[in-house]
C-alpha cells in the first residue's frame, strides 16, 4: 500500500533567501512560519499542508541532483485578484513574462520570474 502524503513542500533554490521570501510574501501574501539562516518556509494562511520552502542554493542540505538549471516545471499560485498582483509586481519591478490574460479554461493568468529566475504562473479563476 502506498504511503499517504500529509504535506506538499516545493523548495526554491535561492541566491538570497530573505529577498526571495519577501518577494513571495509581498506579491502573494504568503506567511512565514519558519526561519533559519539557510531555510525559510512560507504558507498560504498558515496552512501547513502546502508549503513553499526557500533554501540557500549553496546549503549542504540541497540534494546534489537539484543543483543547476531548473527545468521541466513551474510554480503556480492561485490568488484572489491577479490584476492586483500584476500591479504589485509592476511596483516591485518584477520580471513579468506576460500580463494578466484570460485563458480559455476559465482562469486569468500572469506569468513572471522570481528573483532566482523560477517561472511563476499567478492565476485567478475568471
């Protein structure tokens, strides 16, 4: 029988963990629930089932296979108002790949890059 998953954590390898944590807190309202000198954990509303880890890219705790160019995926965050997130991203000087666009599957999507170059899809149900 398969083991049941009780938490999902996506870790971003960061050049500057404080800058990256502040980016996600400011843009998407994620809350910090853990801080160390090499790792920060953010969650939506304190929900520990879904966590975003910000880990120092040179930390001894980063698996060797995770080092290097990230490919094959992107981070998606669903927010209440993608247009407000877009305006905040513009104020922050974020690298916006595409502005909010109505998608045919019922969401409005904005795509940007975080301070580490990770592609982030920020969407709101239409």
